[in-house]
């Protein structure tokens, strides 16, 4: 069956052809008529800041309107915006109410509601409790947490990430040419504010509680998949020349049933392979903010099966996740 081109498709085609003014006019008119896909696309353009001005409050309003006219993805994204406080005040109970309404007609929303319903949460969405940190090394500072995520939560993150996994690459700053990453040979994706859902936001709140940090200090959750032969060679998580440094890293293990793939800290003499839902937390810096070279680590090669992990890098100060979407 041939799919009819939507107004949003037409607007994207016009934009790609350099006709930005016509694209915006077409999309805006359709949004005013209550076209759900047009409302969602226009909201995304306001998030990206191209070809319209970046305006998160407007994006939040457009996602809300899209959800009201029956666009399921708009409804879910609106709930995330309300939960995390994008374009307006953060309101966890309000976000839950939006999710509950969406769940009446959307199986994806119902699944999120089910998973969140099993979590023991405070009224603001933070967890009532988190697993204790088992210290494995003082220098460098390394600890582990058992069952930080449930198996169902891990499966949800994997399923959400799987369609968007791409090979790890590096870009030559001189030529712009892409090539396979020689250090990290995995596939990965980033669950940024647009890609994440209410379950991921709740897990990010749990990570913040487990690490004693604010949720806004964390970068978006990065999900990596390693198949046999793939690895992450010895490296450091600090970013050269970065003033708001990655002071902590938390890695949660999302799968089991693979061989190899341990996380190795040569200086500390530690090789850790968490069970599904377990996590490892380590400091990347010393107290004065300099990189702690002793925290260099590697993801050893996987020999059998698929290894899935999620990583959240935590900064010294609040991090702006919208920087992932530079205007234009």
C-alpha cells in the first residue's frame, strides 16, 4: 500500500530544498487546522531552533496541542516535557496524569504507566530508596550497586534504544569525513530529551539519588551494544579542556547471557561484570577537579552474545541537554 505524503513530509521536503519560508508557512497553517503530525513537527523545529527560533515553551504548547488532537507521540513527549520541566515548570504528578490519559488509547503509554506504577516513588518522582553503594576501591573511587534497575526496566531501555542504534564513529575535524571509532567499536544511541520517555526520566532521577547529585547534572543516558569482538579500549571519561567536567560515571548493565565484556580498571586491579540491573559508579576527577588518571578503564572484548549497557556521565555543575541540538 502506498503511503500518502503528509503535510509534515511536504514541509520537510521543502526545507530540504532550501524553501524554508514556504515550509514554515505550510506547516504553521496545518498546525492551526489541528493536524497532529504538523503540530509535532513544528514543535520539534522549535526545539532544534531551525528554521524557526528556538522556543521550548512554544514546543511544549505545540506538543500539548498535538496530544489533544490524537497524535500519540506528541502526547508522550509533552508528558516528558512536563516531568523534566522543559519549557515550563516541572510537575511530576501532572506528567503522570498526562501519561494516564495517553494510556487509554496508546499501548506504549500503558507500558510506561505499568513500569512506573511498580516503582516506589516520592511525589516529585524521586525514588523512596536506592541500593547501598558497595565501595570496591578508594583510589580511584569505585563502587557498585546491586539491582539499581529491574530486569523489566532494562528490557524497556533496550527496546527503546534498539531502533536508533548506530555504529560508533569519529569525525575528522579537517575533512569532516566519518570513520569507525578506533577506541569504541560498539553501536550506540543517546536518549536525549526528545528520545527519552517517562520511564527513562524516572531512571535518571534514580541515578541522581544513587549518586547524591542533581538530575540536571547528568548528561542524557547513552546506550551501548557490544557484539562478539567489540570493545571499548582503555580510556578516560574526562573531556579535554572542559570547564564543566564529567566528575562521575555510572554504568548500568542492561543484559546478561554474554561472555567477556567485563569493565576493567587496571590501576585498581578490578574487573567487574554486573548482573542485569547492577551498576558501577566511579569518580573521574580528584577533589581539585583534575582528571584522576587512575580511573582509566576499558570495556573488555565480548566473546559471545550481546552486551548492553547504559552510561550516564555526571558533570560538576548542571548540564544543558539541549546543547545536543545546536540551532541550525
